[in-house]
């Protein structure tokens, strides 16, 4: 059995860890806003359905 | 915390939430269902003119399943960052299907189901193989959602397993039955909004109470492997997740019905936007799993990590938020599965196979009957309680991943042919099942997709067949 050497491990640092987590929360919030905006534009134009 | 121990939410509050949202979904669904011409196309495909907002939201809501709110945090808890990333990569299925969706809309302006495409493109034998795969997948999917409903509502609110399952299936069935695809897509918009907003609230509050640097330092000290970006198992799971999701989206009528229901001008953008928006959901729910790990929260049932964390950090309010998210996730997926599978059975089996002379009214009636029949079969199959749903999910991955290339090649290559498609689906499924049993469940889709790609490529290149794409333009 071949052991995987520890040098192969690349651990994410605290800054990038925060970037990933904050980025995902930002993307989720932005998705809500964009979707509501598109809905509003289509609703005003009578093009929802 | 076990599934049978003290619930997070008082049963009275849980019943109140169930009644409020059930009445809302049914009232809106029935109201929206009365719009339009009232013919079979209206019932099955919401009139074929859905705009970008509703199209994107219905893709999002259908793809956010009970698994996304439970399994993604479990993935984060068990495998760390790669667990989150790999689950999020399932969004690639929607994004990569976007150009195919436009192509489908161009080639089949009157098409109704994925089965229509396979039958017209590859013939009846390939259709049978395809329908067998899609039937196994769809019933597996329906069962995981139904059982998930029973288990989750029991864990969150103390409902009896069968009562919780019956309530969720019952509500989704009623508004799907009376409102058809228009009810499904309309309620999906509200459900997707609820899911995204409430998840964002839970995540922001959780990280305010337990800041990110603190989570990182705890993980660094006690579980550094969860922060390893070169985790071999994580990389393999990520590949599997992406290919599995491609198989699910490329073959299943949930997504094909959205293509046929949407306006041609929005169909590609809605799949891209829906996929990108969806990817943020498992990343956010997965990060909750990391917080639980950093806090060394004792968990007897790891798939309950998200509700446990929400209740632990935010009290009864957090439990209520999770309850609403889970209820919306389950109903939005079940309604889509019921509607699109009923369409597939009514169009492909009842109409095209047994009653080609059926009228429009009879077809619509058949679709309604199929919704009820599917709900009853799902209840029956899910009645015995199984606590492990992940294995059911991975099992179907070996089958659906084999359909990716027959579908994709069939849309673009004139030389793609029936023999190659059948051989690709069968060989891919067999190797996928072997990999599932002999290697690991999470690599089944990789093997299945790889072999079926090879078979499809060789089979198409060696063939002198040249398909005429105009043959796909069958009258509805």
C-alpha cells in the first residue's frame, strides 16, 4: 500500500477560507436580488408567463 | 441527537407552519392553474411561454432537494471544503445543459418530453433502455424525497414518519393535480426565494456567533484534513458529483419539461443562471457543517448536522427557519418530479405507445391520473423506513451518467446512431454498477460516463448513418 506523503496536502489559509465562505454567502444574496429584479422587469412588461 | 429523540421545534409550531404553507401552495397553485387555454400543452408545459425569472427559479427550486439542505452539510462535516465544492459542482449539470437546451428548443419546437427525443432520434429499442434507466432513477429520486420528508419532519418537529411523508406528498400532489405545470413553476418561484433568503439568514447569523477565523483555527488544529485542497477522495467525489449531475439533468424529464415550457429566447440563460445561483446553496449549507465540526458538536446522526446547528445557534427561531427551508425544498422537488414524470408517462406511454388516437382532453386527463398514481406508488414504496438515503442516490448515478453522451451526441452529431446509443447506455450502466459495488459508491458515475463516452464516440465514428434532424419535428 502506498502512503500518500503529507507534502501533497495544501491547506487553505484563514484569508482564503473567509473569502470562500463570504463569497458563497454573497453569491446567494446576489442571486435573490437578481432574480427579483428580473421578475420585476418581466412582470412590468407582462412577460412572466 | 437521534431521529427519535427530542424534536427541535414544538409540534404545535410545526403544525402551524405546515398549515400556513400548505394552504398557500394549494391556493396559489389552483389559482395559477386556471390561467391559459386549458389544453394538454397548458397543463403539461404551462403554455410554453415561461419567462426568465420563473424559468430560472423553477430550475433552482427543483434542484434544491431535501438532500441539498441535509447532505451538503454532511459532506462539509465529513470531507471539509472538498465536500462542499463537490456538492456545489452538481450545479454544472444545469450550466452544461444550457446550450443543449437551446438546441432542443430549436430542433423540437413541439416536443413534450425527453422520451420523445430518444424515440424519434434512436428508435423504440433505445427508448425502452432509456425509459428503464429513467424509471429506476425517478422512483429512486421520488423515494429519497418522500423518505427524506418523513425523516426530516420527524427529526425537526416530532411528527410521525408516515404523517410527515403523507403531508408533504399530499400537498405537492394536490396543487400539481389541479394546477399542472403552471402551479409547479409558480410555486417554485416563491419556494426558491424562501429557501435562498432563509439559508442566507441562517448562515449570516451562524457566522456572526462563531466567526470564520475562529472556525478556521479550530479546524486547523483538530481537523486539518478538512482544509486540504488536494484531498484525493474529495477530488474523486467532485468528479463523480459533476458527472452524476450531468446524467441527472441531461436525461430527466424534469429539465426537459422546463426547456419545452420556457420561451426560446430565455431558455439558455435560465439554465446558466439557475446553475450558478444553485451552486451557492450547497456551499452555504456545507459551511454550516464546518462550523459544527469546529465546535465539536456531538452528532449521533450526521445528516442532521444542519438542523442541529441551526437550533443550537439560533434556538427555536433557527429550528423554525430550517423547517420552512426543508418543507419548501421537499415540496418544490416533489411537485416537479410528479408533474414531469406524469407528463412522460402520459405522452410517451399512454399517448405514443398505447393510444395514438387519444384526444387532447384525454391526454390531459391521463396526465392528471398519472400524478395521482405516482403519488400513491411513492407513498407505498417509501412506507418502510430506511435511514440511509445516500446509497440509493449514488446507486442511480451509475445508470444516469451513461445517458449523458447518447443525449448530447444525438443532439449534434448526424452520425450518432441507435446501436451506439444502446451500447453506450448498457455498457456505461454495467461498468458503473460494477464500480459502485467493487470500488466505491462515489466513483460509479465517473466509470459509467467514461465508458459510455468511449462507446458512443467509436460507435458514431464507425457508422455511415446520417440522421436528418428534421425528423425530430413531430406534431404534438
